[in-house]
C-alpha cells in the first residue's frame, strides 16, 4: 500500500501543472480531439498507461475475475446483504462531500439512512431506510467535490491494480488518507478494540469484487466488442466521472448503477 501511495504521489506531483479548470461549453476533448468526455483531458502518459492497463488486465483474469465468479456462487440474499452493507459504509465519505458540495438535503437523508441502516438494518445488511421512504442517494467523493468546485481533471493515468484515475480524482483519494474517510480513521489510523486495519482493507477488496461480479457480462461484452479496449475503458471512466460531478441521472453504458469505484484508498 505504501509503495502504491508513493507512486501515486509522484504521478500527482509530475502532473500537477496540467491541472486545469473545466469550461462550461459542454464539449468533450481528449488530447485535443472530440471524444466521449466533457472537458479537456490529456492522456499524458499513454504509453506507460497502456502497459499498466495490460498488467491490470492480466491480473484481473488471474485474480479478480475468478474471485467475482466465485462470489456469484453465493445466494442472492447474501450478495445483496453484502452490497447493502458496503453501500451503507460508503456514506461515511458521501455525507461530508454532500455538505462540501452544498447538498444539505442529501446530507441529511444520507445521515438518516446511515443511522437507521447501521442499527435497525444490522450494520447495513438490510436497507431498512428505504422501507421508511428514505431512498438511496448517489455516492459522492472528494474527487467529485473538487470537480464541483471547478477543478479540472488534469492528466488521465492508470495505476497498477487501482485502475483508471485522473490527477483530480487521485488528489481526492488522498484526502481520505489525510482524514476524510471515517472508516479509514477508525480502522487504520486509530487502534480500537472493535476494528482492525485488516477490516478496512478487507472491505475495500470485497467492494471491488462485488463491483466486478455485478459487471461480469458487461465487461466481457466491452472486451469482445472494443477495437481498442484501453481507449474504451478510458472513455467510459471519463464519461462516468463527468456525469457524477454534474449529477446527470444517466448510467454509463456497460456499467451497473454502482459506478467506477476504484480499488483505492477511499
């Protein structure tokens, strides 16, 4: 983890000069050409990115895809309960970002959902809050908050294991380490008698496996239909981030409604 964090910091520092501010023209450019993105996003390390992407694809075939298939063997109630619990845990990051983005109603709803599901829902396994009319809201993170505040994405790059990201989203992820993620602070930063560091990393791994399992067919279809899989994944990631920053109620093609949740330090 420390090695990955060091690599991330180096990439961020080397790319920080490329951090731009998003315009309001609604146009998409990638390396100066119109594409499926909505702001100018430079693939500054494309050759390196493609190499890392190939490494990640090989790792996915050997580790994550088999894990996702194995996860699907579990009965639907177990998988739904796990997904609910992970979603509930994600509110510890979503709620402060609701506040930072001025989404005070959503912050209140998510806070109520977190309290109800963590107690009556038994650690979030059951979505009791929805039964009481408190429907699930969109996830928010610090990368999205920076985008709402006007920060452009900067360079696009791919991290080993962690996958696609941008300078802005990487900075947002590092905020969690500094103190933006209550779950990270409880498990990793502070020693408690109830949770350990392993609980945090297990939850992050399980979150990634859960996401991969939900999108097995979608990713297979994307891989089989794409002439350039790297470019397709890049385009989908940038589209998804754009839509989430601007709260556009539309699911990115080939993805479930969960979002591009990197296996990062959130």
